[in-house]
């Protein structure tokens, strides 16, 4: 039964019931039923019809609405994943083009130091591409209903790896899954993972804190802070420092505010030491 037919049946059933009762009462039952008894039976008959027929129609209507909502959700998830797949394809293509340029540079390099530096950059770029592809393929292969459960697994796995290396990681993730689209989840997790990797490689830290929450004036705010030696912001964005530039590019693509700064006196967690990576989406 169609949704439109259900609505019409629900609308007209009580009216038709009382009309049919009044017709039968005045044409056939009037010699046997008094006016007062007929008036008393009218609401009882309407209630009985409602209990037996309309309640069933309401259940059918609810089932139809649930089916429509599931269909819309599945269609929206499919379109989102298709768009994400296209964007990932474009990003991978750009990364491969960058690799091609670096390989050409390496092929014509005559200075051993320049060749060694280019090789380091190649390895770093390949690792970034590999991490992005592995994470994105896992997200795209997962069922849409399970995406919200799996999207934080990369950060938890990274935290476990860091703790095996002696770096204590505190995860304080209060950001609800529903606040982010599939694309936003991929980009935010990529930024968080890169910040965590940088803390392991360069900060000389003993502790790392990952915090994310929604509310206030911002749609969400995420920070990755360490208690390491810190770094000069100008050096972080220097030539050859691709990690911070990639994080900045991802945030800019989504329209988020991105900052890397030394920890200050207000950063009580680290005692004013270390580096803080901040990502914020305005509300």
C-alpha cells in the first residue's frame, strides 16, 4: 500500500464510519434503537474501528516512513562515499605527480647531498600516500552503518604504537560522530595522525594529549599537544617540511582554522612546554 493511500485512509476512515453508522441507524435500526442509545453507541463504534483498523494503518505508515528514511540514508551515504572516492582519487593523483617530479629531480641530481635529500623527501611522500590510501580504503570498504565505529580506529592504533615506544598518550575525544561528515572525518583523522607522528619523531616528548570536543562558539575544536622540546613555528613551515604543510592544506580545504604554536603558560597540561597543533571549525 502506498504512502499516499495510507494517509487518505487514516483521514477518511473515522468520517466514513460515523456516516455509515448514522445511515444504518436512521434507515434500518431506528425502530429498534432509541435516539439516546444510538448517540451513545456512535463513539463506541468509531473507537472500535479505530482500534482495529486505524492502529494497523498507523503501523503500516510508520513502517513505510522507516523504509523511506533508510533508503534516503543509504542513498546519502552512497553519494557521500562516491564523492569521497573521487576526491581521494584526485589527491592521490597529485601525490603521484609530485613523486614523478621528485624522481626526475633525483635522476638528474649530480650533488650527492641533494640526491640524498630528495630521496628522504620521496620516502616521506610515499609514506603519506600509503597511510592515506590504507585508511581511506578501509573506510570506503566498511559498511556505512559501521563507519562511525571505525573512523577513530586509526587514532587508537597510532596511540597504541606510540605507547609501545614509551610515549604516553591521553585520548580525550568528546566530539560526536554526527557532527562530522565522512569527508570531514577522513581529513581530521589524517591531521591528527600526522600531528601524532610528528610528536613521536621530532618533539622528544614523554606525553601526548589528543583532545576534541564540540560546542561553544566553534562547531568543534581539536588539539594535539605534547610536552616535548618545542619547535620554532618558522622552522615547521620551512622548505622540505611537508608534514605541517599537508596538515595545513587539509584544514584549508575544509575551511578550518589551523595553527601550530609553542605551548604557553595557559597550557597547564604540559606545564608550558612542548608544541600544540590546533584545528577548529567555526560554528
